[in-house]
């Protein structure tokens, strides 16, 4: 598996790196705040071949999502496209040699304890992450998954050059209709799925899926993002579904739609390939 250095970093993201470095340099894990990030050539080439055909995208319905439990690989594990209704689809496959699924479960709550930890993951794009329910992060007797599933992370990060203030509400994959009873036989040993909302106004706009499948040398992460398929306006604990004819014309503008779907794949490729390179050491020292 050959890797290449990520060598085009917009000026705004270089500044994010400098600002993050000032905050993290006195932390005990500062040595893992790295300047060089790499991507797996084979996967990035797939993303850079242009959009996949819509027939290669998994629809966000149980019948399709459960195909992720079949052995082997689907047609387009890394790629992006825009569906005819304007919604966006991003898929990304990343590799974690030398890592265990438990390390990923640990990471998903451990990084939300303080924002500096979150910046390790993507020093050029991640700014802050806080868990809404902080008590579950330190409460004794909980599993790693208990500490993030059911919790919400309040996040500021860049998607390429655009700063986003979002919230991710983590849920059990069964809430998306995925049959988790087949996880052991499918060798899916960890997951991080959730609904992504903008903070202000509270609009849920994305469903995110990360499934970690055991491999001979560690695990692989299969990720899916559905943007605009189930837009909801959330005010004071109440939700209203937003009709696609209202929510999707914006996505249909080519430069917003396809570009966003592509940036999401690249962001995922970069951050998870990077996380895989630091996770075993971080886990051994800080778990
Ligand atoms: Zn990120």
C-alpha cells in the first residue's frame, strides 16, 4: 500500500495548524501533533476519478446499508456522487494496520475530553470538540462505546477551507436499520454512527456511518456520509422534516454539491489514515 504526503494545504488551514500548535505544545501528547499527513494512493485515485455512477451508491435505507455486512467489498468503497434528488453521497475506505477496533472505540470518546486531543486527528482542520454529556466520559463502569453512543459532540472543524460549527449525535447503528446481530459474523467489531447538525440554526443535514471490520493485520474502516437526504429543523427539542424541494436546490448547485461530497471523501481519507498512524502509540500511552 503506497502512501503520499498531503502536499496542498490552503493558507487558512496552515494558520489553523499554527494556532492549534500554540494550544497543544504543553500537553503530554504534543509529540503526536504532526505536520506531515499521508494518504493511501490507491484510494485517493478512486476519489479523483470523478463521481461514481449513482447505481454504485448505497441508498440510506436498511436494505442497502445491510450490504455493508456482506463479506468482501462493494463496487465503490471510496467515491462520491450526487443523487438525482440533489442529495450527496460520500464513501471512504481507510486502513488501520496494527490497530484494534477497541482502540477506535476508545478514541471516539477520549478525544472529546479536551479540544487539543481532537486537533491531533487533523491538525489543519480540527479546532474543537466537546461532549455534551461530560459525566459519561469519566463515569466508572462504562464501556468505551457507552461513553460516545447516546452522547453528542459539539464540534468546530474545517471542511477544506470552510469552517463549520456542527453537532454529531452518536447513535447505535441499529437506529439506522443496520442489523447489528450480524456484526460478529461480519467481523464488524466497532462502529461510530451519528446524525450531524448545524449548530445555528439547528438543522440536521447529514447521516454518518463508520463501521470497523477486522482484517488480518488490524481493521479497516468503511465510512458513508449522506448529505441532505433527511433534513430536519430542530428547535427546543422539537423536530420538523424539511421538504427536499426546499432543502436540496442549494446542493444542486454543482460547485456546492459535488465539491462538498468530494471534500468529505478527502477529509475522511486524510483524517483516518492519519489517525491510524498515531492511534496504537496514543492508546498504549494514554488509555
Ligand atoms: Zn474531521
